[in-house]
């Protein structure tokens, strides 16, 4: 559930890139003034996302923010947001990896299935 080694480092890099793209997308429209509370909220989600804190929840929140940011962007750049959304979805499907807060909170567990014959 929490791959380590090269796969874990790859997931760490993927989480960092996804968080960076979320931050970049939030300031993509330079003509609009961004409220401080919005910058703080996006920064908290990006930090949780890059650290691997409750990764499924962070991914869903990030995806929802991506949709809101796409609808609000002037001019909209759908291709850019599609790639960001795909990276977020891949982190959701792959999980946080061994180098995350989730792996420290929940640990590695092995479930053994015994045949009850």
C-alpha cells in the first residue's frame, strides 16, 4: 500500500509536482486580485497534498479546486488543467507512498487470508 524505494521517491516527486501545479493554477490569472483567504486555503491544500496527509481527501479537494480555477480563469486554458487534473488523479489512484504522513499514521499492514475449510 505504501511503496518505498524508487517507486516511493517517484510518488513523492509526483505529489510535489501536483501541489506545485495547484499553486501555479491558483495564480494563473494575473489580472484578477486574489483574496488572502483563498491563497491561504490553496496553500494549505497544496501543503497537505505534497506531504501526503490524507491523500484521497487532499486529491479530491485539489480536483475540486482545479475545476473552480478552470471555470474562473480568463482566458481558460483547458489543456493545462487537463494535465494537472490527470496528475492529481494518478496520485489518487496510486496512493501516497512510503515517504508520506499517511504511511506514518496508518503504517504498513499485511492482510493474510486464511482458507476456512
